C-alpha cells in the first residue's frame, strides 16, 4: 500500500497538494493526531492525519511540525478540511514546509471521515496479506508435489527458482554441490565456502549470511538430527519468500534424510567390501574388481582410523560413508576405519566429522596396498590421542617412538637442554633452521645452501658458530643424532592440530 495507491481510491476523494516525488512510499498504518510534536510517538511508515486543531498558519510552527513528523518516519501527512474544522483549505506555510521536507501532503475533504481513510489502509493491507498467503500456499503446494513425485532435490529447487526467480544450491556436509537451480550458482558456492566453514562447528544451530553482487546469500544447515547438507539461498525482503523458504528447507531436509536412510543397506554392503579389501591374502585383481563393483576409480588411497566418543561409533561411520567418495567405511571394536580415495579433501573431512577425536592417517598407497595404510593409521591412534591432533604415518613414526619412551614433559626437557646454548644466541631463528636443513642434507654444504637460499660459506659460518656454542664438533654421528632427535621432539610437540596436515 503506497501513497499513490491510496490516492487512486475514488471513494476517499483525497487530493495531493505537496510532495509528489515521494508518493511511492509505502503506508504501514494510518493514525490521527492533534499534537504539535507527534514524532516521538511514531514508528515509521504512517499516514498521519490531523485536523490542525492546534496548528496555526505561522510559518515557523508549520515548519517545526512537518519536520517533527518527518523525523518520526511518517510516510505522508493528511489535513482534514470542512465545516466545524479550523481549515477550509491548507495553509500556505504548511504546503511549503511539506514540499521543502519532501513529504506528501494530502487533503481529506469534509465528506470523508478519517476513519474511512484508516479502514481503506487496513483493508488494503489485509488484501495484500491474503494475496501473499495465497501465493505462499501455491508455491508450497508446488514444492510438496515436487517432493512427493520423486523428482528429488533438483525438482524441489527447480520449483523454487521458477516461483521466486532466486537461484538456489544444495550441498552435502562437505560443501560439495548436489543440486542447483538458476544462474550464477557457481559464484554462490564460491562465496559460501568460508561461511560453511564458520557454520559447520555449530551443527544445525548455525547459520550465516554474506553479500554477493548486491544481494544477501544465506547458508542454512539442513537435517533432522544431524547436518546432512547446506541450503544456499539468495534472500529477499518479501515476507512470502521468507515463509516459502521455511517450507523449502523442511522439504530439503526430508529429501536428504530419505537419501541417508535409503543408503543404509548400501553402507552395510560397502563395509563388507572394505572387510574383504583389508582381509589378509586379498589379491590385487580381486581388490580392483571390488572397486569396480562400486564404481571406484582411483590411483591411490589413504587409510584412515578414528576413535570417536563413546556411543558415536555407528553415527560417525554412517556420516563418513555418506560423505566419502566410494563410502568404504567400517566399524572395528571401538573405532572407525575408512579408505579415502585420491583427491579427497581430508583436512576438511576431519574438521567436519572428527574434530577433537584421535585420528590416524596412513601412507598414500596403491589400492591393492590399502590394508597396509589402514594398519598404519590404526597404530597411530594412541599417538594422536597424546598429541591432540591427527597423526600421519610419514610425519609421526618418530613421534610414535618418542612418545612411547617418555612423556611430553620429559621430551621437552631433553630438547630444551640439548638446544639451550643455541636458543640463547639465536634471536632470529636462523641457526636452528640452518642446523635442521644441514642435518636433513646429511651435512652436505651445497645442498643445504640451495635449500636455504644462501651461500655455502654462510652455511659453514653458521655451523661453525653452532659448534662453538655447543663447545663440541658436529663431526661425530652421535652428536648429529642427538641434535636431530631434539629437533624431532620439538616438531612432534609443536605440530598443528585438527587436520591442518593431511
């Protein structure tokens, strides 16, 4: 309901005498006042009607009155004229003030009571609300038909786009696209990746929005008891769109939950397949055949072992099977084991499903060697539990030995004692970095210099300085081994947490 629409109602016989440029303003309500300072009582969007009982023709008073009304957020001002009222025509000062402040000024004739204007405004709002509800119900019916007809997620969001002209995209729990409708959805997904990372730790209670191309994009987790995916929707200020959005997310949740439940039998079949793949004596050709059975094409795999919280084993296994390409996941005792195919974003997977859980990650191997990688991953669970981060075979084999020998406090004391004299003199860290590179290069000057990007004489000078600080030569293998072990301890105890490495 706008000022222009109100003026078009012939039975009211309203006349516009100022502020024509602002007649597009919406009118949220209609009120009557005889106060000279009504602004503080307004909420914004009102048509404020007055008979001018206290309003004089004084230029200053008219200007102050109009400014107060505008300051309160009113959409328009109306002056009642007629017998028994102060004015038969609008004061020139009032017209000038309304024009100056850019607010529409309407005249209400003697034969039109204010209550008729009020009723017209609220009747128009009621009609709008009824139309909005009818549109919403129509779209909701279309969405329900799409869901019931088995058209899946593509059918659902296709109806959504056809009805709203707003693009939409549904992802899986890892943020991978599974259904889309409308133009520019690739940009939606790119813009939403960081939001999904922010929302994910909050489960179903999380949601977030961002701006993209002047529009608002929302990220809404969907699922019944656990997150099964995310709905990426372009927002609208229209109330009916917000109502339809609730219906859409509910039906998307239903569709994703049905997919999840429908895959239960296949998850069990894949778990049995993984049992056979990891069984002793499984031949390379048999393993390849089993992969082909589930359409798995990969050059390499990584073994994964996770020790979830008590009571979460089956739930975690199902989540991983749902999210992992290939879905080869099984439960063993109090843990979950999986085979991750080449190209999987393993750090993201762990952040989503195994944050704060002990995790072991085996070597990257050919598919026929999957049992070896899973065995490595399983053996690293205790190491991960002590480190507080995922443990990998290549990086943490030494860590496993060190942590089995002594506690972190004892290891820290050993490293600090061994490297103390270097630490005190090494304000920039270049001595420790040079020592590390030199030991890794087996004492080769040229290789160390190339890796550090310095001259070989610089390397010699730094190693010589280290020998002076330690008061011993680095020629003996035992000395080099001791220093290497101290550096390994520091690497082990200072490694990043929660899937930053894969």
